[in-house]
């Protein structure tokens, strides 16, 4: 075992759980056969349960489709967004693809323009960026799925008056969140199965007032209903009763009340091999808001302002840029006027409490966010502390002077320096919050529906930030349900990166602690955000790590001074720990470069730049029968081909050994692990913090290229071109590091593992012998030195022989549904009734 640090020492953890009822598929198909079903569930501990509906079965019922809106689910997207005049709906409007709805004409036009514009910008990857295929916007086989309904009655600080009502949302909001998805059917000549489906990196958030405008129900009663539902989740109420309660909750969400629709889309991505910034990839996200615009044609959804997302271009003296609202292009606004507002007495208090509400005149209609790297990226900080006045919105001297003056009469609770004030400003924006303790830019990607293969399935429906904020939201909900009206200080939010320290249930517990069963890692646990001692100016944040973990910086940047992650102490390395550190430099706003420390050697003797990482320094030693792999961030082309080659060692030339050959081929075309990650080559002797998964192996990316050409399905690639590997385990209490996603477990147990192992081995053997596979692919499959051992009984025997039920941490772009590139519009699809 690597280390008995706080991370997973109490596994299995006993909670009062909510168990998602999704029936996910444990992937075990043959070349053309079906998969066998097995129940795989995510258990969420009681402190992380809140006012949300995330169960896929319940959501499918709320969302079910019908050509008669009176019979459709109450949150069916197509019926909702025609507002209060469904008589406008035409036959074609009942189609699944939301972008083809007549009221979405302006939405379609806007998204098409955004997708076409991204590759024109060097800061978004330029010509190396591959955009989401525009054809999906018109593809008949695309659809939209409800993935969550979230109570945000804590958002009562928003003072914006709603169009048509001249009132603000006095009781906060309720969000219905949807994901864009598609189905396809390959030609009969395809290898393996023909039908496949996947979600895409597009979400739409339909926002309602928590209390309907008809005011037929009070804020108190709405809160009581949601509180009852959350208590039902904690108390183990039957699924049937929970569905009834969920229907009651959403019965007050009326189409005519929709306040706005929020779009979050990964517009483009640069693959590791094409990335010139050395971040290992570059994902560009487009965030927009659409509001209803009435008209003679019945009305349309049109682009609108975004809360707290400032228009940097106009504030810095430019007429406009792609983020500027159409009706504001060329309209001048004053940077000084914004600064005066932000540093006013009331605004300083709002910033301190995390409740800022910037006036609309300063706001943009589009936000761009960049991944990976989070707050180390200048482009994720609208209030970036720029080195030049030409790009500076507000400077530290202005902030320091205002805070000093404010402090003479008032007390600040969350801000103690200009750096913390600026952090609060950035986290209040769409682009700032987007990449903070998120799942690849999403805080609620949703649990996948029944029938989704685990290799393409999200295990946790929400991010670390999402689950970590539930105690605060529940506290506010309880106040409202009891008839209280929360004050602004009571509505105060934590920093997006880390929950409030006052929520002790979110901290790792000592072994001797009587409540050690609640071993939640969200405050100071492994992977949590922390502050390095003595690096940042002194403030009020107390962000330490639970012993024996240490705070280590992986993306060193003046953009996030002192920020690190809680990791293993020096001298000990756990599975999942970062394996490299580097410095992030911002040449200008949005243009960031990464340099590893120590620097990666330059090209030598026509050999590719070697970005691989040695594991010689890793302690303790790897388990018997296993070996370490240090996955790295920057791309590595690799050396040689797929056949054994001669090498020179100690001045003598010889043929490489089978292990050397396998290791060399394994390293070809690798990269894309932010800050690197330690893993194991086999599922043998795994320490407690690790679990077993099937990770992309040599030949996987070429296989996905064939998916794009209609030659095979993604499941076929996952079923053949993957290897067993020991990786970091995850669940709601033990989330992954930033820039990693918790993928669904394989579903192996002591009873079924031998069958699944043999079926997989047969698929690989059949592919190796098949003339349908390329010669190079057959050579790849012949190399079986690593990742082909049967997972051992110790791992299979976990959880009373039911197998390890935790997910596995991998980079999100290794998951098919979490990458914009690679998805090609299918030529055929199966028309559903």
C-alpha cells in the first residue's frame, strides 16, 4: 500500500446515502453483441444531499416526449420554450433537435456564428482548434435530455428586474438543466455493432422564478416542498414517492415564467499533439444567455446580458468585440464608472459576501472560458491583474485604498486583501466560476441515463463545488421554510474553489474521531484547493490541508498567487498525485503559455522532444507484479514504429527487450494529463486510494478517427483499444483533482470478472486476427506486456466481493462525450416513435 494518509483510509465509507437509480451497462459486448446489464450506482453522503433532482429515472419521466404537450412531461424542453403560446408550435417543432425549433432561430444563428469564429482566434487555438460540428445543430438524430433540476433559492441577491414584470426574483431561482445528445447508425459495413449514442459538451439551463409570477404559492411553501424532498432523499423514501414529490416540485414551473436560458458549450478543442501552449490540450467554452423577445411573429429567444460578465473590450476603450451585446456595439462605457461602483460602500460589502450584482450597462452578452488550468489562465479572469494599463480593469492600488477606507467603519468577513477582492470579482463572473472545482467546465453534467456504457458515462452528476455548496443552500432553505427572510450576510457564498471552513462535516476526519465515517475530503482533503504559506499577500482565507497532506502548487502563476492543491507529503506519492509542476505566463489577456519546471529538453538529434516523466523517484516501490506509469501533460510523439527496434545501451547495440518495446510503444502519442498523474500498469496490489479501470491504449485515437468516418462505434474502440490500469478512485466524498472527471466504474465483481476478462480478451484476439483491422492496429494489439493481467482478487473482493463501486479519475477529454472534436454527424439514425 502506498500511503495510509487521510484520503481513503476509511473505505468503505458508511453514509446515509442517496443512490442514483441509473442502470448503467458494465461494458462486455462481443464484436457485434449486446452488453450485459449490471447495477452501478453512485452513493452520495448525507451532508452532500441538497435541494436538487438528479436521479435519471425521475428526470426521464419529467422530460418525456409527446407530440401533445398536454401529455408530455412537465419539463419537456420543446413544450417549455414556446413560453405561453404553444399554439405557435408547428409539426416540425416537436422534433427532438432543440436548435430546429422556430423560436430558436436566433439561438441557432448565434451558435453557428460562435462556432465559425473560434478557429479565427490564436488564443483559442487558431487553425489547430477543431470546433463542434455545426451539422449537429440541424441533425434530426440529435435531442436534448433533462439532467437536473436545481433549487437556487439562495440566489436572492440578484437585483435585476425581470423583463415584463418590473420586479426582481424575490425568492430566488429554480434551474432545469439539459444536455445535448445524439444517436447514430453506422452503415452495414461497419466493424461490430452499428448503433451508438453519446451526449455532447452542450448544456442549456432553463431558469424559472422559484415562486411563480402568479404568486399562487408562497416562498415559504416552495421552500418547504424542496426541503421535504431533500429529507426524503436522506431518509430513503421510495423511488415511487420521490417521483411524486418531484412532480409536485416542478408543477409550479410554468413556461410563461421562464426568465432566461443559459447556454454552456465546448465550442472547440485542440488535441494534445496540436497544442502549442504545452497545457496538453486547449478547450474553449462559449457561454451565453438568451431571453424572450416578444414580436409580431409570436416572439423569439435572443442573446442577452450575462450577470457579472463585464464587457472588457468596451471598458478598455474598444468599440466592441465578439462578446459585446449587439445593441451596445460602439456605445462607450467608462472604466472609471465601473471602478467607482465596485469600490462604493455597498458594492464592497456585496463583493465580500460573494453577492455582487454589476449594473447591466457594463455587461457583455458572451463569455469565453478556457481549460485546463482554471484560474491560472488569464482568459478565465475578466478582472485579470494585467501587467499593463491597457489591459487593466481595476488595479491593486485602487482596491487597497478603498478597502482601507471601508475598514475604518465596517468589518469584512471574506476579503482581506486586494488579491482576495479580485478573486471574488472573478469568481462572480460566468467565465471565472466556470473552471473552478468543476467537471471540465460543468458543475452539473448529470448522471447518464440507463443504457450508457461506463466507458462513456459520468459517475458523479455534480462537481466538487456543487456538492460542497449544498450545506449552505440547505441552511438558507431551512430559514425560508421557517418563515425567515435571509439577510445578505446570511446569503453569503463561499469562494468557488473551496467551501466555507465552518462546515466541519466537509473536512477529513481523524482516525480517532467518533464521526470518522463522515470522511469527506472537500475541505482540505486530497485534491482540495489550498493556499501555500507565505506566497500570497496576507488575507482572511485559511485554506490549509488535513494532515499529513501538503499544499503543493502545480500551475504556478501570478494569476492565482499561492494557490495549490492538497497532495501527498514530500517523500510519498499516491496514485493520482500530480507528477509535474510548471509556470504559467500570460503574454496578453487570454494567451497563456505553460513551461514545466525543470524545463523539458529541446529537440536533440532529430528525436522528438521528450516530455515523458521518470518514476524512479517514486516511493514507496510499486506493488509486487506491478509498475508505475507517470502520465504527463505535454504531448509526446514517441520514437520508432510498432516493431521491435535496435537500441544502444552503454555503447553497445542490441534489440530492445519485450518490456522496452512495450514501454516505447505505450508512450507513443501520449499526453493530456493536466499536471501529470501517477497510475499503475496493472490492477494488481492496488492501494486503497486506487481502483481499476480500462484506459485508452495505443491505437485508441486512430480507432476514434474511424468512428468519424462511419467505420465503427465508440464502444467498439473502448472495447478493444484499452488496457487495465490502476488509477485514482473517486466518489462524491472523494472528488478528483481539478481538470479530471470521475468516470463510471467497470462493474467488475468477484463473480463476473473472469467472464468479462475472457470476453474482452477474445475481442482483442479477434481484432488482432481480423483483416478489417489495419496492419498497425494488429501490431499494437500483439503487444500485451502491460495492462493485460486479470484484476486480482484483492481488488475484486472489495465491498464484500461486489467489487469496487467507486469511479475513476481521468482527464475529461479521454471521455468521448466530453470532447467537442471527434464527433462526426452520423449519416443515419434510428427514428424513435
